[in-house]
């Protein structure tokens, strides 16, 4: 049963609405760079030379006010006919505010952050035996997520006593030249050492430092590195001039460049095939063509099927984008072009193990399995509100509740702004925002029940497999109740009208055309002032 309307027709309708709104002066096009100055102002401030001047220190407050003004006006004024570009206008501007607050308000970005960097030692005679031991020992790393669910990342402290490494038995392979092609570049620990680098004095060095700080949301190789990431390799930890290292929970063998490439390429191909299938299947239902939740569905159990397809489409779309980072940056550009930024330990998986859900329920869903890309900013906001504004102790129950609620409210605001700037018929507050605002209610309620059962002695009497099954059922039921809030919002926004792949095997075989991308994606816009001229993105 085919949908009564096609995706192309809906996109053409959005384009007509866009031009009508622009001509009427209701909205303005999102012009780059004129409407994207916030991140550049943040980078410019952080690039200022180190100085004890209180003027520079306190200038961050009016600067942050200016960033808020620019971002809020962009969200209010600007639209795009492209569904992904329109969604991105709200999401990225809201993120600019939150990330700027994290780096220069909740923290002092010019004083508080440090990054692991290499320092050359004077040449010394190479220790072959030490090199062999270094290779044998450098095979363990962090994987997975925090076992504390949504517990805040604790301050970076001393590296705990290392657990026994997983032996890779590399010594017999040293005679083969392939070892140098398949493993992370072998460190010359006898020629170099590592240190926690604070804000640099040199301008070129400072530029690399600041750009990495601003774009590295998960804090990889920084003092704020979060859970679900790899700790520094053993040879780096052993030569750090000061012993601070992000906490480690689970260990595994580090991926080689070859392993990183093949595993992510396989995932990318499988994910692309899944996206192609989902794109075709959802095109049969007018719900996914921004026609509303009350339209007839060709699928049985329409509400549950639509919710399931929305979850799968969201997960596959994000994963497909995330997989490009290791494939392009680490494996294509590589260390020859990007230097230490291409090290394999800087590209851990974005999503955690599904077992987190069985172990921790709703807390495991959000704190373990789902991607943690924005986690540091959410937690920094929660810490700022809970500790500095409300003066709750970090270990107190009210403090923990406040931090969790603030984190999800921030997430809700990001997604609400995103749905606000699309042309579809959306309801940001009672849709995306309410979905995220309700999540801490479920997390805290499940946690309270678990504590109650434990205090009464019932919890230990329940077999582990029953507890895990119960956690999974709680997550499924909770998502079934609250999930439609954001699923219906995304569908109404028209987000599933986007073409995730340039080529569609399924639709090509069906005679609907192999090539799916087309049209004008970007054009030059001439404003009434030169600074209001720039690029307008239309595609997506």
C-alpha cells in the first residue's frame, strides 16, 4: 500500500512555504558566516594570549551574553527548506550556548583544561628489550560505560593501579614487517615523554590546543575525558610527568589501524544497508512524510511499529555519521596528516553495550548505551546549578537529583530548539522537551524502587536474570509511554524526509531511481550589507 503523497512532493511544499515566508519577511535565510558567529567568538576569546589581566578574565561574561543574543536571534529568525539544515539551525545554536557556557562560564577555558601532549627527550640509546615490553604491555584500554549509570564523572585523579593487561603475544611477530602496518605506531618511550599540557604560550600551539578543546566534545585525551572512552595507552600513562589519568573501568585490546578500519567499515556498510531499507519502508507510511500521527498506516499495530521504526532510524542515522570519524580521520587522513589526533585510542565507539540496559535499566539506557557526545556539557550544567547555585552537596540526594534533572532539561532544550526551526508542524515544548524532561522521573523512580527492595532484603532474593529482565521490561514500557512524544515530533518535523545515502539499492531495483541526491544544496546570498552576505544551505 503506497503512501498517498511522496517525499518529493512534501519537500517541494516545504520549499514553497520557505520562499513565501522569506518574501513576506516572516523569516530570514540562515546565512553563513553571518548567522554562525557564536563559535568563532568563543574560539577568538580562547585564542587570546595568556594574561593575568582581570579584563580578559571577566570579558568572558559579556562575550557569553553576546553569544546568547546571536544564537537566540538566529533560532528565532532563520529557517531553511532542507529538513536537516532546518533542524541543525536550532540544534547547533542551542549547543553553541551550552558549550560556550561549559567552557567559559561553568569553567574557565583558559585555565582549567589540560591535554596529554608529547615532549621529546634528548636522544638516548634505544632499549630493545624495553621496546618489546612496551609493545607487549600496550594492549589494554577502557571500553563501555560507567557502572554508575548517570553518576557524574568524578574529578580526574591519580591513575589506579593497573589491572593485568590482556596479552597480545606480539613478541614472536616482531620479525614480520606487518606488525608496523597493523598496530598503533610503536612508541619510542626511550625518546619521548608525555605531560598534561596547560594553556600554551605559543600561538600556533595554542591554535591547535583551542580548536581541539572546542571541537572535542567527549574530551578525549583531556582532563575531562568521560566514560565509554579508551584511557591513554600504557606507554603514555607510564611516561606522564604527572600521574593524572581519566578513570578506567573495563579493559580490552587496543584496535590497530587495520582493525579500526575493517570493523568500522563493516559497521558502516551494514548500517547503510539498514538505512536504505528503513528509508524505503518508512516511505510507505504517510506518518514518516510529515502528514501527522492520525494518518492511516500500512503496518499492523501502527503506534508500536512507528515508534520502533523511529528508534531504528534515529540510531542508524546517528551511527552512520559517527562511523565516518574513525574511517576518515584516523584511517584515511591518518597520523601523517593529523599527527596525534589520528591515534586509534581517540576513536572509541560512540554507543555503549546493550547490556547496560539489562544491568541498570533506564539509567543504563541513557548513561551507558546511548551516545555520550553531549554528556560533559550536560553534567557541567548540572554541577553548576546543583553545587554553585543551589549549594547542594555533590554526594547528597537533592544534589544528585538536581544534577540529573538539569542534564535532561538541557537535552530537552537542545532538541526543542531543533524542532522549533523546522518548517513542519511541530510542538517543541510538549514534544521533544517534555520527552527529555520526563526521563529523570523514570530514572529516579526506578532507582528508588531498587533501593527500597534492597533495604527490605527482597532484592538479593531475586535471581539476577529476573532483575535484568525486569530492567529491560521497564525500559521498553517507559519508552512505549514517553517515546511517542519525540517520535511524533521528529515525524512532524519531516526529519525522515532526508535522503541518508546517495545511492539506494532497494529503490534502484524497484525502478524508482538509483541516485537519490540532487537539487541545489548551497547558493550565494547577497544581503543589504556586505556582512550579511554569505552561503545559504538548502539541501538535506
